[in-house]
């Protein structure tokens, strides 16, 4: 009886090994698929985050230009012109509060390696893959037009700034002009960013200049 039992169990090891092999293969495939999906999601998230930082860099660069002598002079003495024809990947049509083809003042596009100093070789290689492009307009009217400046006059009473609801803390009269900065960050170099295929983050910020 004992010998007969051993004989009936003799071929059981092979099916069991095959079953374990199939189960382990399935588990390995699921693990690889999950790892690949998570890696792809992390890559997409990283690209979006870097594009956001690039767009923020564009906002900062635009502000710095606006308070410079050249920026102040151009904004004071020039009329807005069609900027859409010279924009590469930060089109006016990407922003719902302005009319497509709206007029503006300043366009700048740069890769991040061009605006950050003291980079290592690895950092230089990585940052040249991200860029910003911005343009500046008068703050749009309710109909989305940016042709006309929106201004406010403040008299000589106490206050901290010249934004809505406050007064300028200085004697005399100041005129505030409202502008809007539109900035796009892209996960590609400034010259190669593709509006149809690359990850693009859009930001905008209102700025008030006084004279």
C-alpha cells in the first residue's frame, strides 16, 4: 500500500512546478507593468512640475523687465502691437480672458540654462530642456480686448499701494496702469518647444505700474 501511494504521487511535482512558474510569471508581469506605469506617471508629473517652474521664471523675468529703464520707457512711450505672429508656443489663444491675436508689448523666450548661473554640466544639460516664453499686455477689458490701457488715479492720502481700494502714500497725484503678464513653461528648449506635443504650463499675473 505504501509503495502504491508513492507511485501515484510520483508525477505531482511537475504540474505543481509548472503552476508555480505560471503564477510567478503572472506576478512578475503585473509588477513590471505597475512599475512601468508608475515610472511613466512620475515622469509626466516631473515634466509638468518643471514646466510650471519655467513659467514662474517667465513671470519673474517679465517683472524685472517692467521695472527696468528700458521696460519703463517702452511701456510709457509705445503703443501695443500684434504679438501673436512672433509668439512660438505661448499663443494668445491659450488664455480664455483675452481675444486671440490681442496686442501686447514685450516677448521673450529663453531656456532655463540661459537665466541661471553657476550650473554644473549635468544641471546645464537638464535645464536646457526647459524654457519659458512670456508676453505683456494691458490688462484686458471685459470683452477680452487689450488695446486700451486701464488706469487709476490716486491722490495724496495714506495707503500702502495703488491697487484697487487703496491710495498712494505720497504727496501729489499718481497714475496707475494695469498690465497682465502671460507666461508659458515648456518641457523643451525655447527653440524646439512644440505647442501640439510638449507639456506646456500657462500662468498669468496682473501687475500695476505707477507714474
